[in-house]
C-alpha cells in the first residue's frame, strides 16, 4: 500500500531535518546520495548480511557475499522514487522505500521508528495538499490573468454604460467616453453641460485606444484628429469636447494609413496574454499528470 507524508517515519525524517540531525546525504537526497548513505550505514552497522530491509530492497545474496558490491552496483534509478518522495515531488511511496529510510535513520542501538502508521484508516489528504509549489505558482498566475481579464472587461463595460435620464435631468455632459444625463441646474467646474439629446445619449461613444479599428468599421465610425492623434466615435456630428471640430466618416484610406501599426501592437498584446494563459494551464496539467505517473510507479 502506498505510504504518504503522514507516515511516522516521514514525520521523524522531517523533525530530524529541521533539527539538523541527519546525515548530509539525506538533507537534499538524490539517487546517488541515497546509495552512498546506504554504503556508509552498512559499514557502520558492521556489514549485516541478514537484515530483512536490505534483503527486501537490494535482494538476497549468497552466503559468501556481502552487500558492498550489491549496493555499489545497484541500479541507481531504483532510488529515484524515495528521492522524489523526500523532496516533495511525489506525495506517496511504497512500504519498501519507507523501510529503507527507517533503516538509514536508525542509530546502532536505537529502537526502530514504527514502520506503519498508527491509523491505517486515516482519510486521504485533500486534493489541494497534493499540489506542489510549481503547480501552486502556475495556478496563482492563471488566477491573476483571469482576474486581470475580468477587471478589464468590467472597466470596458462601465465606460460604455449610460444611465437613463430622470424627469429632472434635461441636460447631459461628456464623461470622456459617453454622455451622461444631468440636471441643468448642476454646476460641474470644467465640464461643458449641454441640452439633452436622447439620440446622442444613446448612440455616441468614444472608441478606447486599445480597440482595433479595421476596414470593417468603415461606415460605422467617425473620426477627428485632436493634438495630432486620431479619435473615433460611434456617431456623427461635432466633437463632444472640441466642439468646433466636425467628425468625419472613417475611410479605408485612413485605416490603412494610421491603424496598421497600432493594430499589430494590439494583436501582439492579445496573443501574449493568451499564450501566457494557455502555457501556464498546460504546465499545471503536465505537473499534475507527472506527479500521478510518479506515484503509480512507486506503488
């Protein structure tokens, strides 16, 4: 049965690691360092040839042999499951690996650490505890991208939404992206308040700078140049702020002359966002599947 990090041996390992009571080979265990530690402990124990843990992990030896050569020439990949487990790459390992770790941490005269959990019916860990740090980082970045996208969508919707005028609101003013109704008696410093025009209130919108303007918008948008920059609107008439400027219909020539470079930058930004989002998503799924594969190989 696979053992998890609630196992007494693993708990003891973590305690000793935190208290600096482990051999250097066990602090950052690699397959090579685990093999080296097995040789060291085998020498320190007086080369026991009838230890059941050694027999289970390295196999039986003949009466005239010892485990020196067996450990030295042992397939180093066989130590990988225990290495992954101790480093947190996998969340479970088999009983044989736990017994070997128990054997490595025992002193000559010390009692062995219990090799089985006190409660074999304990519930499995919640799903979120099975995710390693890399998966959590990827998940956090995905959530941040989604929150940013949602916030951007809400802001975009807010600049286009217009309240309906009440009976006392006979005027309107320009917010920067659309008209809002207001009472004619209200004074707003620096704001030009004009008589209510329900057609303009409903139809007039300024296109944000980040929105692509293409030839498909010809006949649907009107333009005006202010301070050397083009501004686009969804209705004809006079400019809402520069009231001496008349809005002109958008033409294919103007799109080709002014919008190609801006649209390229917009496309790059959009693709960067989606590539980042899906790359993080694929990475997170790959990490989870890889951990499951490792866990199955250890069973």
